[in-house]
C-alpha cells in the first residue's frame, strides 16, 4: 500500500506510526514536510517551502488564514508532482492546523484523507478566559471565531478526523464530532519505563541526581502560562523553602508555543525570576532549557514528583510519558488532565491556581516513606493499559486506516 503523511515538522505525531508502516513488506511511505534535519530510513521525505507573503493589506485576524492558504498550496504542488509521477496514495493522513491538508483532496479525490484535528477554539469555557492573570483581550471573541476558519475548511476537505482525547473531540461542534475519532498517538512503554539505575548530571553545578534524591520535575516545550509555568515557579519557591534537600529541575525553552507573548524584551522565565528568583537557591533550582530525548527520559526516571500543569488545552505527550515512567504525578484540575489522572489512584490532582496546594501535594508524596509507590505503579498501569503503542494504540490506528481504505465508517472512539 502507498501511504502519504503530511506534517510541517517531520515526523511530528506520526513518528511511530510511519516507522511501523514502513517496516511492513509491500508498503511505501511518503512524508511531506517543511525542511528540517530529521530523517527516517525507508520513508520518502518530500519538503516544501510556502510562498512568503508580501505586504498584506488585510485584517490582522486573517493573517494566519493567509499563511494557511499559502502552506496548503505548497503542499498541493508536491501532491501534484506525486500524481504526475503516477503515485496515488491509498491513504493520506496529515495535521490540518497549519493548512497543509486543505487542498490534497482536490489533487487526490479518490484517496481517503484523515486529518488531525487538534483543537477547536472557544472564546469562553476553555483556554482563552481561563487565567485571570492573563485575561482575554477586547474583541478576542471575534479573533477566536476567525481562528477556527482553517479548522472548518480542513474538516470540509477531509473524509475523517482524529484527535488525541475525548475532551478535545468534544470541543468540536456536534455535527463535526460525528466524523472524528478520539485516538491518542501512543507511547512506547517498553522504552519509556521506570529505571532505578537512572541518573542525571547537571554539569553547571557538577551535581548528579538519582532516584534516591528529592527531585521535583517540570517539563514543557516552552516555559509559558498555558503550561502553568508562572504558578509552578511560585510553588517552587515554597517547595524549596520547606524542603532543604530538594532540587527543582525545569525543562523548556524561552519561546512561546501558545497564547500571547511576554512583554517586549522579556520572557516568562525572566518575569518569574524577577518575582521569585531572590528566594530560589541557585544550587537547587536548575533550568536545563531544551534537552535531548535521552536526557529528558532520564530526568523522568529520577523524578520524585512530576508536576504537570496546563490550561484547558491540548494534553502534552510529556504527561503520558511521565506516567509511563512511573512518576508520582501532581496534575492540575483541568479537563484534559482529569480525563486520565484520577486523584488518589494514579496521581494527585491540585488546583491549577494554588502554589501552596502544589507544595502540599509534593509534601504528601515526599513525606511518604516509599514516595507513594502505589500511585507510581498505578500511573504506569494506566499508561500501559490505555496508551501503550504496541499492544493498544497501534492496532487501533491500523483498524482506523483499514476502515478508511475500505470505505467503512470508523468508530468515533477508537477500540
């Protein structure tokens, strides 16, 4: 079979899926992406560069849509090249958020298209008006409605959609949910697993941390309010005050992935260091920036408590991977977390806005002689039972693909 995947940052969410498909005899896998250094043996990577916009005489709310159209057209040109070479995919799967899947159906009308529909934006009740410290701005309701234009057009040009969680699926209007399957990408729980012999060396301070140490971990792609960084930093101040032997280790960059940026000349890290930095012992709080995957995995394996905070927004991969590593997870009481984390069962739930509550939950774990090993074991069982790639999710992905290829209606909740 011929598979075509599309994601601007190869391989994106499809890394494990395309590895599996490319390893099967008789399959050919193509992947359309913007240029990066990533590659994968047996996968035919094709790259595109969207046409750069000139001077735009348009409303600011439509700039993102203009970029999506240019992106979609660039992808369509690559699709046309494939077609001209006699290549017609049996299945096309791609992330729709940046406009990449907008026009592929026009080039390959006979091929079923599965679009990754990650998030349907709402002005109220989800992320935009969640945090009073960063309130919604005037006219945000109009901006958010316009932001869904790519979402809606992508849905019109797809046969079926997928999204990682049931909560994310439920954000879409009812008429759209009927053609969206809730299915997570999955975690390799054989690799992402506890390791009592793990260690992490913090070169700047020449410190080596092991599972025997008190290590509080926080991980995000970028250190920003959407992932509760401001709340965590205030909690870190209290945690380190209470626990003289604890280390706080923070992974994440200083850019912004979601939401408005920090004021000019600042990052959210610099802002929080101005607020609480004076109270943070420099030899016990460690900013690692972005790290190699192996270092990140070792960090989860030495973690005593992993704090995961998020607005009501897309659930991070790191949350599931922390559970797979058997971390004792303290998670925010927000819908995407509550879909997976059950308080007192496989983790501890905390008020997103309560630094003291977070410190109390950390104490509950670290004051326990075995650091609540029962929670850790249950967290790993949850990851294996619901998110293991090999035994649970890969078979579901293959059934979803098979349904689309054979023109059967897929289930809206993968099973």
